[in-house]
């Protein structure tokens, strides 16, 4: 029997207003979408799925943006763990779990009006036949630190 897996990925932050993920006195970050629907993936072997989002970021002070990925959780609460899933953002490997890693760092503010850039996301899956078929969801969290 072949299990079919559908993945829904949400971009998250504590306070969400429209597509704006974070807005503070020093910095703001927004994406072209607040949800990514990944296609069905094969339950056998390694499967790689890529996505690209448009991002607009502005900071009036030095900044650091960290990213974390909590993994994929099924409708029944079962998790696809780090041994069977990997997440990469712009070539930086992000461990599955609550640990965040630096993504953008600058000792300078962005130019007036901010910067727009594509953000390349990569999701790798392995041995999904061990997991129940169905939909899985995950959350990428961006944390912005500013000193200003």
C-alpha cells in the first residue's frame, strides 16, 4: 500500500497582520505568501521539493534575522522527525526543531525603502512510507533582532 503525503507549510511569527510577519520600531519583514502548498511527495527514498518566495525586508538599524523550522506534524499529531526531513533556506541548513540559525545579518541598516529578494526554500523527505498517509503541516519562524 502506498501512502500519499501532502504538506502545507505556514510562515509564522507571534503576531501576523496580513502578509506582514514582523513589524517593529526598527525592522519589518513580509513575504509574497503566508502559506506554501507543497505537492504530494513520494513515500519512498529521498524526495526534494523546492519553493521560492518573494521577501521584502527593511531595517533602520543593524539587524539579524534568525530562522527555525519546527518540522512536519500530521493530522493525527505524529511528527516527521529530523531523521526523515530536512529544511534549507538560501543554502543554509536549518535543523528540524525549535533551534534557530542566523539567516540575514548586517551591521548596517538596509537602504531606505528596504530590500526585495527571492527566498529559496528546500524541503527534503526520506522514508515517508513509515508515516501515515495524509496531510502534514509545519511552520517556519523568522525572528528579527535589531539594535536601534
